[in-house]
C-alpha cells in the first residue's frame, strides 16, 4: 500500500473545497428563518427561567454581576417574620433583598434552635379560573409545583417551597412592580411583557404564581383571578 504524505500545502490547497462541501450541506435560508410559534417561545422562556434558578447561575449573578441598584437587609417588615412557637421554640427568619438592573433576588436564611425541622405541609390552590386544567405536578418533602393550561394556550404555574437557606430570583427588568397584601402577608405583584408573577411568604413557606398569556392585552383581566388563587391556597 502506498503511503501518502499530507503536507501543510496540501491542506491549504484543499481547504476551500472542504469549506464548500460543508456550506452546501447547510439548510437553505428559508429554513433557517423559520418563525416559531408563540407556544414554543413561551416554552423556551420557561426553560430559561428554570435555568435562572440553577445554583451555578445564581452564584454567577451574585458574584459577577455587581451592578447593584439597591441592597437591603431586612430584619423587620417585608417578608420577614420572627416567631416563637412550641413546635419551633425560637425560629428567626430574615431575608436579604438584592435588586439588580434586571432581576430581584430574595435570599432567605433561618436560625432554628430545635431538635427537628417542621414538616412541610403541601398546600395547593383550591380555586382555579374556569377553563384551566392541571397538566403537570411535582412534589417533594420541601416543595410542590403544579402547572395549569387552558385551550387558548395561557399557562398558570404554582410553586411553594419550605423556607430554608435558599433564594428566589424574579426577573424585574423593565417590569411593573407593585406591593400588595395576600392573607395579611406582604407580596410582590410583577408584570413584565406577557407574564405576571405573584410572590409572597408566610412564617413557614414561600409561594409563587406565574401566569404566561399568549396575548399581553389579556393580562389585566387576570389580576383578580390570580389574587383569588392566592387567597385560596390551603
């Protein structure tokens, strides 16, 4: 068998031919310019939000994105509860709120002097707007997630987590943020693009309700419904 010596000159001479073969295998422009459906785009946004909750992403944001608009250490007031009960003896819960240019992070921490943790009680909405049905459910010892959809493609997602040393990140860049009250607990009501986020906590758990609508104009019609969902979580 003859031996072929491959030289730099040979590679250079045939590089243009190899490039042409590779480019010819690419799909035509009309396929690359495909317009994805609104439903697909909302699914992708959902995946991006989930990635933002990934611990690696969280610490990257904290330590690398240092453009902080406001830094608050809350000891009393919003989202902060100090309580003493027989089950927990002395539990102190506090939250650090970091507001960046494009997100708000609620960092929970607690100090419990007790022999055991309080069991997480699964709470879920007892009211869901007409036309929505449950399509997804996940639960663990410390959290629950439920997804709902209607025939129009609108989505409602509910999540509750037991308070521990963790954080919740909300995308608040160019968003309308309001302070409201839910069952005597202070809450954040965030409207951005075609999404509404409702976030609050009580003495044990955090609660988040997301609404994604295919039509931004429909958002104003959902506020009362979302508040009703929140008030009926038991």
